[in-house]
């Protein structure tokens, strides 16, 4: 039987998204179409941005495709497990 796991997901409200992206230095690149999904390489926009996560100290962006969101969650989960001593 498969063991149930849980993942904590932190959310950013739409009204705070621009502020967070600017603080991370990502807003301009995102609005100019210069950023890509870390999973599928799709060009990102404010409309199709699905999430952000940190991998090896770097902020990664993913699109809103469910496959990309699931893969990003798996990467976060794997990264957390590899840092447990």
C-alpha cells in the first residue's frame, strides 16, 4: 500500500505577486516574455505563471500546466529529503 505524504505549499496572493516578483528581480523579465518554465521550457507570462520554488539556492518558475506543477512539487520534496540528516 502506498504511503501518504504531505507537502506544505506557501501561497502568494495575486495582489502581492508583482511585489514578490520585483523583489526577486523577476518581474521585468516575466513581463517581457524572457523567462521560461523550469520544467517544460514554455515562455512564461503573468497569465500562465503557476508557481515558484527554490532549487539549489536558485528561484525557479513553473507554468500553470498540471504536469509542471506536479514535477516542481516532486523536485521540492526530493530536495527537502536530501537535506535531512
